[in-house]
């Protein structure tokens, strides 16, 4: 398999894992805050921006891994 494609796939796998863990961390924070306030709570602006930043990083990570694999091993 092409090293660039391998780098892309490895980066995509890591990105999916990171986005999943960030999402679950935010959901846990929301659940704790909802329990403390005794009502349903939505995402606040800080959590939305955290998730947006993680999604942007997750989109750039496979590209970076592909370029890095090509540069190092290609």
C-alpha cells in the first residue's frame, strides 16, 4: 500500500478516536451540570468552540499524517 495512503488512514483513525473522546468528555460535563442544576442543560459556547476546534484538528490530522509519511518514507 502507498505510504501516503497509509499515513492518511492512520491519521484518520487517530482523528476519529480523538473526536470521539472529546465528544464523550463534553457529554459527561453536560450530564454533571444537568444533575447539579436539576434541569436539562445544552452545550454552552465554550463547549461548542472546543468541539469545533477538535473537528478542525481532526480534519487536518489525516492530511498532516499523509504529508509526513510521504516526506519521511516516500
